[in-house]
C-alpha cells in the first residue's frame, strides 16, 4: 500500500469533496494507484478514516493559530496517535499533518463540512483532542482559544458540552461543576442526575464504531467526568 494508504483507505468518500477535498486531495496522489477509496457513509456513522482526516485538518488549524508550530504540540499529537493507533500508523499520520500544515485552512467551511458528515459523539471527541493540542505547551493562548471557540461553533457543539470539555483543560474553582454542566448552587440530586447524563454522553462505547483505538483514547474524557463527580462528592460529603 502506498504512502498514506492506511488512512486514505479508511472510507473517505465525502472527505474528498468540498473544502476538505481541496486540502486532502493532493494526498491521494501518492496512494491512489494502490488503494480503493470507499465512498458514502454507513448508516449515518463516522468511520475511522473520516475521523482521523477531520482531526488532522482541525489540529493543523489550531496549531497554526498562534503563528508558530511547536515541537511540544507535534509530540503531543504523535504520543496520542501512538496510544490510539500504534507507532507505524501514528508516524504516517504525523507525516500527513506536516503536509497539511503547509496549506491554508478555511476553518468555517471545513467545520461545516465536518459537522454535516460526522456524528455528534465523534465531534465531541475532536474537541477534546483540540484542547489537548492547545494545552500541550502548558497553556492555551488567546489565539488558540479563539480558533477552538470558532471550531466548536461551526461544528455545532452545544454550549454546555463545550463548557464541559473546556473545563477539563482550563481549571478554575468551578471546573468540576462545569464538567458536569452545572453551577455550584446545584442540589445534590441535580449533581447525581448530571453525572449520569454526562457519563452516558461521554462513555467510550459512544465511539466504539471508530475502533478500539479511538475508544481507548475516549476514556480520558470519560475519566474526567468521573473525577469531577468524585471531587464534588468528597466536598459535599454525600454517597
């Protein structure tokens, strides 16, 4: 299989149309003769290739936001891809990312195409990864925050879900409550109900169709929900 073939063969019919097609189309050249591109979608679900290609383009947009691409950011991307997909595929994906970083990315148009084709659980996982990239150097710059805000809006992420994921990376005194989509004046019963709701929404099984590797990566987000609930329980002293 040719260069990048492992990812491009992952079912990307829609991704090679529209603005994403303009960014990713050149990648096909190195693999087109040796792979078959699968078209369409399966029962409205996101496939692994759809997810990874969308992830790489949006990651590039965030990395370019502050005008510099840091080694810490590339290392974070590679480490997470290795954890999710193995060393060989991660190396290939980082190579693709470096090529994508050389291009102009029309963020709004790309996000609208992704929003129309990726399911909501996959889009939540994308947002979690983008915050991790921005925080890779220890802090999230105002330009990085601005681009993530924009991506979230155009991906159609609901406000409470965005606040929840952001609070997993940007800590303040109310972070545990924000992760559960609550304010500090919530009752104990409201805390318990919110936890159950978020635990279902962020459960790794929600992205199981993307493969065990992506499902494993989703456990980090799920763990943050559990940690937030346990912290509130300890502070309030309820079982």
